[in-house]
């Protein structure tokens, strides 16, 4: 039998990318091979995102193209995985006959068996069609594993399957119990389920034994980690301290945090643990108290600022990253101005800005989506512009300084490598020595760009001499 080749495309967040790694490792264990491109794959999987309409539209359009392809290739297996599978399961199976399997994010643990089932059923369907020579569109296998199946977190991870030699994600919890009015994630990903500290330490240790030196912990509200593990005293602070003990680990990051769970013991851990990356992704979403209330975020701007100040008082080298939503229902011009003011005041190092997108079934979707698209776009651009200025100023302040870069791979510009600093800042430097990938190198910054900085690699002795350069300080 020829090798069965799969092609998997990921949409959406880091959690989705990690889920895709898990799916790939299961498929490879089962004898599937990665196809060079989608056209040469006999199993095409889409790991989808529902967080905004735009993310869904890309998948709907892709599914339209796959429908064409399947007319001439009835054995082709088309799978929709992830948040859209959860959200649109009935529609997908009843109205998209060319979709063979629909697997939600909590059923990836036995995805290989589910794919096998679809492959076998499709082969049968294709053979029948060949005999009957029908010209009709072929119905898919219709395999559904949305809420059933085995959770990806329940299986022992094959740590060898990962895209980067030195970097890895670790999922510490799934789901989300927060009541944010606009967000579909609690529906698609369900209740919070944290993994025990011992399991996480074991997984991290195995990753480090296999060459990983940087781990990024993932959770929708990662700093609420452990609150469902009653009686175990499991908190993110304790988890960070436990992982910090792994000798081979050099950097430890975590995303995404909720302002309400930035507890004093977490701040202590961030201040005390030198391996912890010096950035905190702490989405503010809005700078207007009226909008924050309508969003049911559970904090005010003043409280947000107080939390940030507490952190910076203890750990002044931390940088803040944020998400913002513009054009939330009822967001007035002055609400928006307040958001712009918050962005400037905190001086975020990085922000993701999203135009509000009503998600059916959420509380916010019951309200009139009353900020016109053109105005959403304008507000989006204004925030991006401010963020660009802030980022550029930080980058300019780095010129002449030396930073430690974990090299990730070749940059888009030939003859350069790229990597990240402990602040998650993108750095390019001239080199074509691929042996440097996965190592930490000192780079002296010479040029500031909008989204990255460019510098020269120093040899280790020169780096030693400049190791005492002052670190840039976050201003609140
Ligand atoms: N519309 C626009 N942005 C959204 N986000 C979540 N839901 C929506 C929505 N309905 C944004 C939030 C969140 C990020 C992952 O996506 O800013 O932090
Ligand atoms: Fe998309 Fe959110 Fe689901 Fe991630 S959790 S895939 S961002 S909807």
C-alpha cells in the first residue's frame, strides 16, 4: 500500500499550533507521512479557529476549494478539527458532505484512530462509486468525534515530535471559565481543566532531556492555572518554581494571563526566578471602564494599572504585551480615546489589536454591532500606529546594547538568522551558520525597525564585557 500522506493547516492561536503537533505525532506513529504540499496529500486536515469571523471565513473558503477537489478524488479525506468543529458540527456534517471528520479540541488524543476510520470508509465509498460510475457528488464518511474521544492532555506526549530543536510549548490547562461577553472560547473549548504539576514537570523534563531549553506554558488564562485542582495547592507560581529547578531549562515563558489573577505570589515568582522570560502578555482589551464592564472583564482601568505597577515595582525589567478589541458594541469616541490613552500610559511593548467580531451565541452578540466597519478600521489603525511608535522607541533605545538571542532559524532575508530575546523581541543578524539554530548568542544591536531589530553577533568574550549594560526599564 502506498504511504498515506496527510497535510495539516493550523489557524488561530498557539494552543492550536500545539494541538496540531499532537495530531501530527499521533498520525506519524500510525504510519502516516507528512505530504510535501496539500495537493499531494490524501488526508487534508484543517485545525480551525472560531475567535473571529475572519478566521472562520478563511476555513469556509478553503472547504469550498476542497469540495471541488473531492469531486474527482472521492477517496480524499477532509477533516475539520478544533474550535469550528465544536462550534459548527451539525452544519459541517449535514451541509458539507465532502467533510469526512469533525473533531473538536477535546478529542485529539485518539485522532489517529478517527482518521483511520475515515480513510477506510472513504476507500469503500470510492470503490462503490467506481463500480456504479455515478457522477453524483460523493458523501463523506461522516465521522464525528467532537466532544467524545480522548483529550490530548490525557496522553503521554511524544516529545520528539516538535518543530523546534530548542523551543517547545506545554499546555498546562485547557478551556476557560471566564465570562467575557464577546468570547466564543469558553463554548468551543469548555471548562478549565488543569494538568497536575507532577505531569507537567515530567513532560518538561523529558523535553529538556531531548534538547529543549525554552518552554512556553500555554493556557487561555494561564495564571488561573490550578484553581480546578482542589486540594493540591497548584498555582502558576508554584508550577514556575518547580519547572525552574530543571537544570537544562534556560527560559520559561507563559501565555496568556488575565489581570485578575496576577497575584502577589505570582509577582514574587516572576521577580525571583531569573529563567522566567521578561514579558507578560496581560490583555487589557479596553481602556474604558464602561466598555470593560460591558465586556464583563472583572476589572477597572485603575485596577489594571495597579496590578501592572505592582509587577514593575518588583520586577522592573518586565515588559507588558496586550490585546485590544476596538468597536465593541456601544464603544463611543471617548471610550476609544481612553483605550488609546491606556496604551500610551502603560507603554506596551507589543499589542494585538482586533476589530470586534460578533460571535453567535455570546452575550455581546445580542447587542447591536453599532460601530460602523469603517470606524472600527480607523480605530484599529490608530492603535496600531501608537503601538508602532512605542515599539520603535523601545527598539531605538536598544541600539548599541547587547542582547542574548535564542536563534530560531534563517530569516526571510538571505544570509541572516533570526531569534528572540528574553523580552520576546525579534532580532536578525548576519550569519548563515545553521549550527547556531537553537543556541544562545550575544548580538549587539545596530538598527531599530518597526517589528524587529538588527545587529551583529559578538563572540562570547565581547559579550562578557558588555553583560553589565543596563537593561531597559519599563515605564508605567
Ligand atoms: N472579536 C474580536 N476580538 C476578539 N477576541 C476574542 N473574541 C473576540 C471577538 N469576538 C480577541 C481578544 C482576545 C484575543 C485572543 O482575541 O482580544 O484576547
Ligand atoms: Fe481560536 Fe481561540 Fe480556539 Fe485558539 S482558542 S483556536 S484563538 S477560538
